């Protein structure tokens, strides 16, 4: 039985004294295997970047939006950031020079949103340990970033003031796990989904305006390559474009001195700079409005919350020793989860076609007709399974096909 939890941060991944990744499996199962969400398709929003640059603070604005939009179900949310609603809170944060978040934490409340298609999806928020805090190794930083990016459908890359070449270099190192997927010659898809460069404390709004339009101009300039640039930089830009199926950018102003320097600041919105409040009110729906939500996919197939649980456990097993896993190891995790997704789709096709037997008790079928309907339904299910392009080798495909054939 899944335990009911009050909304709070839950440690999803931690680091032990040997700097090895530890999965909090009980929290994972308690949060994600609730009956009301486990069979929903899922959107996973994560944030990553250098330490002490306001990631957790930012996530609380997204949390406030989710609460107003999807929990209170207020459709008029153009002015969702009302000081009268109280200070922002949720993810733990504090002013100072020392690292605060460790590993990867998850907000325990999962929000349900209705897409424009009418389908209801689950939304999960993840916050990650900051990089380069003088106590973390490059391997540790790469593992945390890579793990959160493999899990998420949208990774927010939190950067200060601009996109620098060093940021692209770090992104290339941290996304090394994703490059393993590029070794699969049969897959033309990017290994990761959506990356949003979130530029904090943007100072040049006279050149490129705050928000998504200014961000797009900046991103286009940064990723543009020509013959005058060093070959290493051109290669880095090409790699970033290959790793993610979607690249976006958003420019935010400074939140104000009270937020940055006052140790007594507790999230009171009246102390946050008005210009920052104006643009954060746009950023939250830019990520979380129904029309902008990005469902988690594997090889183009949307996955459900229960599939995400299997994905998280699989990635943890191949990353927990802190070493870069082989292509076969990490690729097989995604391949097995995708095969399970397609297997369940095929089983549902069979069940739907045979449902008429249960729905019409008065209809008595002779044995011949029943067998005929069974064969036709099974054939439709097998056809769906075999026509889907899936990750993995023939051995993996045949193993799941045998399960379906039973």
C-alpha cells in the first residue's frame, strides 16, 4: 500500500560517504505509484547548473504556478503571482556561499494537468545539486546532471548573466551519458528532449529583451557557427544541437538586492524586484502551461509514471558506482522500458477488442466465433507491436514479443 505524504521535498537520489549514488526507493514508490497517477503520461521538469545561483529559489515560483493553475484550478492565471498569497515556499533554499541541495530532490506532490488534446498528464518537479562547489568532483557533477537529464522531459540549465563557452563545455561533459545513445546507428533521434537555457541576472535588455524572444536571439547567436571560429567550439555547438531535440532560451532580470544579500529574506514577494516578478510570471507558463508541457518520451513513445519508475531504477543501477557505463548498459535500460511501453499498448489493443464479451452478457458466443475473435484481436495487437520502431536488438524484441504472444 502506498503511503500518503504531505507535500514536501523528498530526497530521490543522495550521495553516500563514498560519493556513490543512492536511490531512495521507498520515496520513489510512495510518490509515483499512487493509483491516481501511476497510469498517467508524465512530464518531468528538472533544473541544473552551478551551485548558489538560485535554482531552488526559482523552482518555488514554478511550484506556486502549479498550485494556482492545477490545484486551485484558476483558469485566469495571468496574474498568478499575488503577494497576498503569501511568501513563496516549498523547495528548501537559503542565502549564502555554501552548497544547500545535495543529490536530486523531488517535490512529493504530483500535479495533474489537462493537455489541449484532453488527456490528463502528471507533472513532476526535480531540483538538483549545484555543480562546482569545491567539494564535488567532475564525475559527481556529471553523474547528477546526466541522471537528471536522462530522467527529465525538460531540463532547465540555470546560468548566470550569459551563455559562455565554458557553459557549453560543461554541458558537453555533463551530457556525456546522452552521447552514448548517439553510438546507436539505428536511432536518429536526439537522446535528450528539451533543454531551456535560463539566463539569470541578464544585464543587456537594451540589446536583447527579457523573455523568450530575447532568449531566442541570444541562443541563435551563441550556437551560430562559421569558418572563423575554432574547430573545438564548432564541434561543441554541433554536439549540443545533436543531444537535444529542442533548445530554448529565456532571459530573466536580477531579482533584487533583498533576495541576493538579505539573510532574513523568507520569500516575501514584495521584497522581490518588480521587473523580476513581471518576467517570472511569463516564464512559469512558458514551461508549465498546458500547451507548453513536454511529455516524457523514449524513442518518440510517451511513457507513463509507472514506466518512469522503471526507468529511474534502471539508470540508477548502471550509474551508482560513479563510473561512466558502457553503451550497452545504459542503452538497454531505455530499450527495455520502451519495449514495456509498446507491450502494454499492444495488450490494451487486445483487451479493447475483446471487451465486447464482458460488456454484453446476453451475447453467447460459440467456441468457433470466440476463437476467431481472439485470433483477430491478437493479430491486431501483434501488428501494433511489430510496426513500432523500438530501441534495442532483435533479442530484446523477441523476448518481449514472446511475452505478448502468451
